[in-house]
C-alpha cells in the first residue's frame, strides 16, 4: 500500500464532493435535511412562541423542563437520522452511484443510537475543552471532526469511532482547521445574506412567524444543514482515501 504522503489532501476536492452529492442527489441531500431538521426546528420554535407561559407557576416550570428534555431527545434522534442519511448519500456518491432515500434512511436508523452517543460525547468533550481556555476544545473538535461518518460507515462502537477519527485526522489537522473556518465563514455569509433579505422583505409590525418568513427560514435551515453534513462526510472520504487509498485500490490490493 502506498503511504499517505504519496497522495494529496485537497480542500478543493472536499467541496467538489460535497457540492457534487447535493447536485446529483438533491432529493436525499435536501429532502432529508428539510423534513428532519429545518421543518421540526421551525415548528418547535413556532409552537413555543404561541404558548403564554407563566414562569412564576411551579407546575409550568416543571412542565417546561420536562418538555425541554423530551424535545432535546427528539432533536438528537432527528439529527442522527439526518447525519446518517447524508453520510450514506455522500459515501455512495463517492463510489459513483446514487443512494436512494430508503437505503439512506435504513442506514441512518440502524446507526441512530451510536450517532446519538458520539454526538453527546463530542458535545461534552468540546464543552469541557472550551472551559479549559477554549484552545483544548478546538483541538478536540478538529481531532474528532469525522467521528459521525466513521460511526456510520465503518460500523464501529462509540469509543472506537473516536480513536479511528483521531487516526484519520492526524497529519491534516491544520488543514481541517482551515476548512472548518472556511465552512463557518460560508455559513455565516449565508445567514447574513438571509438576515438582510428577511429584513428587506419584512415591514414594521410584521409577525416574525408570518408564512413568508417561516418559509424563508425553512429554506435557509435546509441549506445550512445539508451543506455542513455533506462537507463533513466529504472530509471523511478525503481523509480515508488519503490514508488508506481509494476503495478500488484497496480491493485490488486485497484480491490482486
């Protein structure tokens, strides 16, 4: 097997893969993010805004806390489904084929619990790192940047997924840091442009939950969720090929 140094690591190729899957398989890429991420988020926000809660009432406070825990759990599950679906769609696209919605949902459902586990541990590690003067949190996030695609595609356990992610990112972490900054800037630009457009379309006294603004936010939420998840998986594919070689090359080495 050729060493990783004999192959290149390309941020441009990562974006090409991400935009490629969005263009070649839009039904899964955008449909899943729309139905399982953007839509529930808007409905939950709208529902909470319509409630007239008296936080001075003890029963109300208990109810809000209980509802918050339930919604958090539902959100974790839906996020796991979105991640699982987009990982499978992106991996399939890198193999030269289009994964159907049923295939993506099947894979996502089968790996939902491990995905929830890595998401919780990732958030906890990142939060603890931020408390420790911020830098450790950033290092942790970069080191484990592809833990979600690993747990879906390689079907390993939660702890093993963090170890494998660390191996894959070793030697490319500065580039991953640069990629993360670029993705954050692009998302910020999308949201900034969306904010300006929303202000332009609205008028004084306009209901923030008017149909037009809700649709607008729904579209932006779908784009951001799809973009971030496909870039993460495209990064995983790039790192895996950089370290292990393309899938076709690995098969040749096994059966050649």
